[in-house]
C-alpha cells in the first residue's frame, strides 16, 4: 500500500516535469491564446501573480494542452496499452481543433507521455500511477495557489525566453 | 486492489477542486479549480470502467468541459462593463 503511494508520488514528479517542459517548449506562457485565456491570465496577475504564468494557466484551462495529453495518454495506456496512448493522442488533437488551438502541445504531449508511461511500466510502475500522478501534478499548478504557481511558471519561462 | 488508491486520490482531488470552486468569488479565477476537478473526474471515469471504449468517454468529457470553460471565460471577458 505504501509502495503504491510512493510510485504515485514519483509518477507525479515525472508527469509535472514532462507537461511543464512541453508546455514551455511550445511557448504557452508567451500570450493568452484565446480571449478567455487572456482574461484569466490578467485576473491572476491582478491578484499579484505573474502575467506569463497566468497566461499559461489560462491556456491550460481553455484548451487541452500537454497536461491533458499526459492524462489521457496514461488513461489510454491503462485501458489498451500503447495503441490506447496513440488513440488518446488522436482524441486530444480533435479536442484541440474543436477549441481553436493548433494542437501541437497536446498532441506531442500525448505521444511523448505514451512512451514515458510505457517505459516506466517496464521498471515496475503501473499506468494507474501516472493517472493519479498527473491529477496530483495539475493540482499543484492549478489548484493550490494561483499566485505562487504563476510566479513559478513565470520564473521558468524567463529562464527559457 | 491495485489502482484503488489511485482512484481514491482522483476522487479526493476532484472533490477538493469542486469545494475550492464554490469558495472562490471571482468567476475567472474559479475556472482553474474547475480544471482540477475535470482532471480528477476524467481519471476517475477510466478507473470506474476499465474498458478500451472508456477512453473515448473520458476524452469526450474532458474536451467538452474544456470547451465549456473556454466559452465561459471568453463570454465573461467580452461582457459589457456595467
């Protein structure tokens, strides 16, 4: 039982690094992609958060990005193995197109996450660990403190830009 | 029994997101908490019914709720100031 907790925490750290690096690679914090994401970013900045971090959090809310790709890829590997991960990537791409997004971050996130989850399954992890891990990872970004999370993303973004 | 703790974590985080959504006063700042809830529910759907087609249900739920959040945020951003 404790072993599963440990695996979930490790999976959360891996999923956190994975989706944040893919999102920042595709320049999600640069600007609010749609008017809603822009407004959420400005609302977070108005509470004392970082503007770029706020835009990235708005983009995560308004379109399936690499975090959604990681979650659905882990779900796909859980129910149907590696082909399920590819199916999840297709579904995320369709979802991105519905939400007027180009779909690079979500689709590439789902494809990379499929291989990461399948690789860690070879060393004793379960796909279910990555589902719970991704939910924990999104909790730390979107659910605890918008101000602190946006400042952290802004710090990483300035380091990349 | 494997996966039971993972399902419980998804459920608890989804409930936490729902509670934070109700407590937050600013409509735009509620949406990230709704996003947390959506992640938890999408994971939970797959745990409750582990079948290949469940993936389509989880993706449909997640994309639909994201589209709704997108619509709420853009409509709220474009509303006329009173």
